[in-house]
């Protein structure tokens, strides 16, 4: 039985970030910055409430007679209770004989074109631990992109405006960045396990390192670009954020309406149609929040029973990173044009170059992960290099002018030469008609 390290890491980041947010909001209150105080509290307490709801929903505590657990969730102490329960189950496992076990069948990764199926006995304790790990993974994603990401953006924006980085604020920003990167990492692992549920997936340390570097560069550069742009064009940041957010929010719903599939009813039996709609809206809300800052490894598909698109779409990945790079470059260009006096001692061209290189480094680590370190790369129908090559060929084919226009252009170019040749030939014929004796002698 594996040690529940992911549960412990999620709890430590949750408690540390919440405590740092409360301390920093108190500092803002002492300094008289009421607006920064309330925004810091909002971005700290809103994800806390959503984390409690997700834990209660996954463990189905509403339908069970557990009033003490529900009360602790209302007091925002749900993750602490769950962590204690996890370690209680872990340390008691093996001491008491379990009444029954379930048998799961998993396939091994293909070797030489063949994959063996392995049967494994799963006891009650291990099943409960698996449920807790899954619940904490989803809670980490919610905490990261609905709390830590807006919090990091806000604190960096305050640092830019005040031209000061305090110790408390720097510690808080580091914790927020770690929380976002960890949430993105858990999102990647969840996507792999959901897509390849039939296989026994084991993620190696090299894969964790690649994901960590990929997400660190991607999120850090994205947050910095948004903060720089908003510091000089405060009003125009709203259209940028709203277009990004609502575009990704409505994209799964548009695909669902185009498919003309029936409304999903198998999410939770105890939920009504209204409750199912609320859950789906919260899911797409989280999906939009993730895509605001980085590529979401999990693609929402509302007409699928698992609500996840299990196909590997390299085209969508390529288009996302190309458009995001263009957007970041455009926002940096606007910042460079309209930068104010607070950036007087900042080398603007060097900063722009560093941010663009940082985003390219994120793409590089992403390519390395999918090409060499992905635990299920043997199951890909095509590798990332082949997929990107086909994407670029497709884009070049779109940008290439039609063949008929090329032929007409060539014909127009050659037409003057043909007329000249026709004129010269007609002149020789006329000259031959005018001097017949000369033509005969020449033939002789």
C-alpha cells in the first residue's frame, strides 16, 4: 500500500497558503489598505469553500449520517479531518483482516506489441485511500486555479504598484506559485489516469520533473505578462480576461449543443436536473480558470459519460500554444508602448525577451515530457513530433494559395513572351513570303 504523500502535500499547501493569506490581509488592514485586504480575503476564502464542497460531494457526506464531519466542513476544517482519517486508515491497514476484497484487472504497458492483463486484489482500506487521494487531487486543482492563481496575480500587481516586495508578500507569492504548479501537476496525472484507466500507470520521477518545470515556466510567465499589461492599461485588462474566461467556459457547452446529445443524467443519482446543471457549470468554470493560466491536460466533453475527452488531440494543443504565445507577445508589446515611469529603471527589451524565452522553455519541457517521459507514450497513435509536423503541414496548406491562382499567374507571366515569339515568327513568315528566291537559296 502506497504512502499517502499526495494527501499530506495538498494539506500542507492548503494550510500554509490560507494562514499566509490571513496574516497578509491583517497587514493590509493595519496599513489602511482596505481594498487589498478584502480582495486577499476573497481569493483565500472562496476556494476554501469550494474545496469543502468538492470533498463533501466526492465522499457523499450529505446522504450519510455524519453531522460532525459536516460541521467541521462548515468551519473550513474539512481537509484536516480528511487527512487524519487517511492516516488512521493507512496505519490500521493490515492489522485487522478485511471481510472481503475486490478484484481489479489492469493491463501492463505494451512490450513488443503485447500487453498482459494482471489481476489485483484491492481491500477496503486501499479502496478508501484511493478515494481520498482522488478527492485531494481534485481539491488541489480547485485551490490552485480558483484561489492561488488569482491571489498570485493580485499580490504581484500590488508589488508593481507599490514598487516594494515585503518578506510576507514574497513568502505568500512563493506559496501561491507552488500551489498552482502542484495543482497543474495533479491535473496532468489525473488526466493520464482517467484516459488510460485500463492500464497500470506508473509515473517516473523524470516525468514529475518535466511537468514541474513545464508548469513553472508557463504559469510564471503568464502571470507576469498579465500583471505588466494590467499595470499600464487597467481598463483593457477586463476585455482580455473576460474573452479568455468566457471563451473557454462556453466552448464545452457549444460542442455539447452541436453534438445534439441527451443531457447527462449519470453524474450522481441523488442529484436532480438542476443539481446536475450546477455541477456541470462548476466543472466548466474550473476548466475555464485552468485555461486562463495554462493548458488544461483534462479536456471537458459533456456528452461523454466520464465528462472527459480521452482522445489525444495534438492539433488542439498546437493551436492553444500558438495562440497563447501570440497573445502574450501582443500584451508585452502593448506594455512596452504604454509603460509608465514606474518602469524607468527596468530594461524593457530584456524583460520582454526573458518572458518570451521563458514561455518557449515551458513549451520545450512540454515537448520533452510527451516525447520521452510520458508514462503511456507507447499507446500514442502518433508521437508528439509527428503530430506537430502534421499540424505545421496542415497550417502551411491553409496558408498556401490555391493551385489554380498559381497557374493563372504563371500564364500571365508567360503570355508576353509568347506574344513576342508569335510576332517574331509572323515576321519571318512575312519576310519569306516577300522574298521567295531567298528562301529557296537558303534551303539549297
